[in-house]
C-alpha cells in the first residue's frame, strides 16, 4: 500500500510540474524574460495558480490513473482539467489586467504545451511498459474467439494488452 501512495504522489508531482512548467515556457516564448518588478507579481500569481492546479489535479484524480493503460478516453479528463485550470488563469489575468502585464495568449499556449507534455509522458510510459512486456513474453497459447460480439472484441483487446497472461 505504501508503494501505491508513493507512486500516486510521484504522478501528482509530475503532472503539476509539467503544468506549471508549461506556463513558464509559454510566458518566455510569448513575452521573453520578465523584468524584476514583474517577477514579484509573477510569483504571487504563480502561488495562486498552483493552488488552483493542485485542487483541480486532486479533484480529477489524474494521478490515480494507470499510465501503463492510458488511452484516448483519459485524454478528455486531462484536457478538461487543464482547460479549467488555464481558463481560471485567463480569467484572473483578464481581471488583473493593469497590475500584471501578462499577454492573454500565455494561458492558451500553456494549455497546449501542458496537454502535449502530459500526454507525451503518459504515452511514453505506456509504450515503454508495453515494449517491455513483449520482449520478455513467456510461452504463449494460441486462442480463437468465435461469435462473441462486443464481449469478444473486449476480451481480445485485454488479451493483447496483457501479454504476461500467455495467450496469443
């Protein structure tokens, strides 16, 4: 059980780091290096923004997903979580307008970067996990599924995803 908590905490930290990092990359690309007076305001905004992101990540439970079996169905949850968070950033920036001179395109570009980064990390994890399974596969038993409809398709998909079970 302790191992599961450590893994979940690591996934949470990775997601949060990618999300916050995407925001800073977008800021640097769009606006360049900030001035020293701007850095103070940026730190305050980042603290507030990270608090929103932590709450959204905890609510969405993205860190509890099995990255070895992540699919496009999970992409909707990821996109919704990132979209809500970056939407909140956009609303806050629009309201803070004169105080914090950040271009409104920053949260939009950060959303794209964060979505690409979190998707890429999960895809790489899944790819490396599946690749490792296929290289060390045990002796396999050939199986034919006949006339099982949607249940047969689902069974075949699961057998393909779990090569350790020994069915081909």
